[in-house]
C-alpha cells in the first residue's frame, strides 16, 4: 500500500458519485489493512490531512488518534474549527496541543527566514513525538501524501514531507488513503465525506504559517496584527464573492513603522500589506485586480480594528520577480 501508484487509466474524480465510489473502495481497503490496530495522524486542519482524518474516522473510528499541534502561527479560528469538526461533530479521538508559547519562545529574536522555518519544523516534530510517546500500541501512521507530492519528489522539486523526521521507534507502517489523488480530487472526496466547504476549499497555507508573514523576528503583538488583518481580509473577500476565485490572499506586517494621525494625535505604527494572487502551479503568479471600493473598505476596517496599524498597502508585484510569500 505504501508504494501504491496512480493507475494510468484512472478516471478523474470530478463528481460526488465518483468520490463516493472511491470512498467505498478505500474504506474496505483501510479496514482490511488496519484490522483492530491503532493509527496515529498529525492533523493540521489543511485539506489533505483533514480528508485523511475524515476517511480514517469513517473506516476505524476511535482506533484513530489525531494530534493537532497549534504552533501559534495558525490563522484566526483554525484550531477551533479543527476541534469543532473532528472532536465535536465526528467524535474523533483528538489530542489538541496548545504549543504556541513553546514555538514563540524558541522563535524570539530569530530574524533569518531559513532558521525560522527550521525551528518551526523541528519543534513540530518534537511536539508530535512527545505526544506519540505517550500513546500505547500504535501500529500505523496516517499521512496526507497526495499524487503531486510523489511526482514532485520524483522530479527532485520537493523533498517529500514524509515521516522521515521521526525517530526509529516511531516509524510506523504508513496509511496513505489519498496518495493517488490530485488536489481537486481530494477536495471532492472531502466534500463527499461531509467536511465543511471552508475546510475543503481552503487556500494554500505554508507549513510555517503566519510565521513567514511576520517578516524578521516574530513578536506576539505584530503576529496578532497579521492574524487579525488576515481574518478581516478573508471575511471581506468571502463577502465580495472573491474567496473561491482568488487563488491565495493574505496579509503581511513588516517590522517597520511610519507616522500617522489618530484622534488628532501623532501615531507611529506598522503597516499591513495585502497580497492577492492567482496562479496555476505557484511557479508564477499574477496580481488580482481588487475593486477600489473593496480596497477602501479593507483600509477602513484594518486601520480601525487592528491594533498598532495606521496604514494599508497593496502589493502589485507579480511572481517573478517577487515570490508569493515575503520570506
Ligand atoms: P513562494 O513564496 O515561493 O510560494 O512564491 C509558492 C507557494 O508555496 C507556499 N509556500 C510554502 N508552503 N512551506 C509550505 O508548506 C513553506 O515553507 C512555504 N513557503 C511558501 C506559498 O504559500 C505559495 O502557495
């Protein structure tokens, strides 16, 4: 199962009926593979791990243990949604670890983008390993590998995000129920499994999360400005019907202040940069033409609702020459 390949003649799963047929087939395979043994899954709340979780819950119920690590760099409302959907609605065996302080303490004063990414990646593994070691009798590790991950790792583009970082005693047999699917198929399967549209249609979100949108050394107050402004942007894009149309949109708050004026007094505060781009493969990207009235509304809301911000800018730069993220 771990080395399963997508059959060349496999029909694209582009309807709920085909998704349901895939689910039925996989549930039988999963039950056969897992039997009465236990499975562990790192559940980030992203599309792939959420669909794997929903599938495994259907297949083996509480034989699955999900671990959701909140590294403090998630978007507003995300950990709450994971808990609501999986623990409350699907009755999953979910361990929620609030590790925000731990991550933010390790990241304090670190300015180099690659070091930030490394710290976040290593700390994530450490927290997951600590939780895994508290559990008894795990035999399998669920993983949200999808077909493009395999293609990209074969082509040498991307180091596959597999269990490689885990210590020897935790290298369980892999369970990869969406391994042969393309992203649009994973979304369709998620929909057929009853996951909320906001989870299934989620825009891409980098593993290091808001950490790369708080350039330079992360501080809690500036991180909060990123999180709050991102929530406003998502709300306004959804209200304007842009949420499903624009490929990726987010805010960035650089460590830089400028003067402003509020209630007749001088302020010296950060600015929020809005980024909204469209792309097919993230290798190049064009900038979304946001209606001016929406832009004005965003400026009004962000400058009045987000603490420590007195200015809003729009990034008009395509990729190349800029990347989508800021670091
Ligand atoms: P860039 O900034 O390179 O981003 O134009 C291209 C796409 O990749 C996402 N991205 C990441 N995803 N870990 C991830 O899982 C990362 O470290 C990372 N950096 C960028 C980015 O959000 C965009 O969709």
